[in-house]
C-alpha cells in the first residue's frame, strides 16, 4: 500500500511542474494516477476525480470514503443507489458538480489527463486554455519511490507463490486452465483475498505464436509451458515469466534455456542509466539469433517499464530511443520458440535500475524443472 508521506512528495513534484508550466489547476480522472498522488485505492470501474490548485489545495471526488488519503478534502458522490436510476453518465455528472466549486475561479490555464477526462469534466473548464498533462505524468511515474517498490515487491511475492505451486504439480494430461487454477489458488492464499491475475497461459506449440488466456488444451509429455504472469495487487503490478517442462527437458530445450539465461545475464550488464533501450535490444537480439534451432523466433519486445501499469516507459524495442533512467523498474524477457523445442522458453526478471546497474527484485529459480 502506498504511504501518504510519499504521496505528498509526489504532489510537490506535480506542483513544481505546474509552476514551471504556468498551470493554475490540474484535474485528473485516471484512477491509477489518482492513487499515485493520494494513496487512495479508488474503484477503477467508477468515476473518480482529483483536482489540485497551484496553491497546493486539493480535492478528491470519489464514490466511497477512502481508508486513507493525501488529498486535502474528500467529497463523495452517489454511486450505487436504489433511490433513482443511474448509470456512468449520471455518476460523472454528479462527480463533476462536486468538482465545480473547487475548480471555479480565475484559473488561466488548466491541465487534464486527456486520455481519461470525460466530457462532464472537460466542460467545467470550457473557455479556458486546456493542456494535456498525461505525457508529463508518464515521465514522472518512471522513477519509483520506496513505497512503490514495496508494492511491486508484494505483488512479486504473490506471483512467486504461484510459480512454486504449479512447478510442483505440472504434469502431462493437465489442461491449461487447470494449471492456471493451481496458480490462482496459491496467489489468493498468500494475498488472503482475490487478486486480478492476468497473464499468458499457452503451452506447447500454442506458445510459439504468443500467449493469451488458458484453454482446455492438455499438456503433452515434453511440452514447454510458458507462464507469463502480470497480476495486479493493491494498485501495482509485476511482470514475470517462467517456463516449465512437462517431464525431463530434452537436450535441445536445455540448450535453448542456457542461451536465454545468458541473454538475461548480458542484459544485466548492459542496462544502466543513460543507455538507449534500442541499443540493449539490438545486442540481445543478435545473441538470441545465434541459436540456430530457433533463429529469428525472438520477434517481440525485450522489455519495458512497469509499475501501476504492466506497460510503462521505457521500451526496449528496436523502435525506441528512450534512455534508461535511475530508479526505474524494468521487465526484461528474452525468449526462443520452435516446434522442435515443443514450444518456447521465455524467462523474465524485474529489475530496479541503480546508478551503476540493475538489481533483480524477484528471486524464484529460472530452471525448467
């Protein structure tokens, strides 16, 4: 869970940005960004708003009293009710009414998160210059604070419990969805609540062309099963991948595994502040393409940032010129795939970027068995 002291520090960063850009108000509707600045884990399925003035005064408009908040004020709107009919539009209209008084005044320039701001919120600032603050927020969120790192580590712990459970029970004849159920049960047991478990659950040759949700396909003897998991717990994600063999791995599978493990080690040596993501990608791809039995099969990104979202900046792709920064959390996931291997192997660590290199945040073994 985020700590209010760090939420207030993040608000100070936002206020400094507002001062530099000459912004009088910032109004946010993205529930994740609201969580980032307030520490309030709001319901992402319902309208939410956070407004901050250049003076530092702030207002959270939400549907239920939060357990904690770094907002200066909280106003509630009616979410569910049996007193009248309602839908998302009427709830946004009510939420906007709560924002109206706080947002009023002689504000010259306002910034909204355009990708999330509904018409009801935008209408409050008609006639004023409106800017899009989302790009600045995306950059701001790249470097993680200590409470964010704690949240990511907590989600990693759940994921590793899932890996331990399925690694002990994976066997031929089990279906993909049965394997997913084993993981989910272990994750929820550690969390002591339900968890939004997302991921790729494609085994054997089905894993060659991507992932996706589990099916009723049965695991065959010798299959490789890629478990690429990205659960969400208390607002934060991890993105980890392990591959397990259904039975003793073949020599080809072991050779591919060793080659991919070397790729991870190479990436650890390459990633540091100031390095371009595309440069890391090209060097690792060249190494992976040296594995003749699966040459050219590495056709996806090498890595990306993560935090409240599974895909954050920076991207490690051939088309990315983004420069790696100290304090980022980056997922690195090299892989090789072929029918001769009976599927694919993808291995993934989540790294914290330090001044001189990276530190893995996860510790579950990478071995196939």
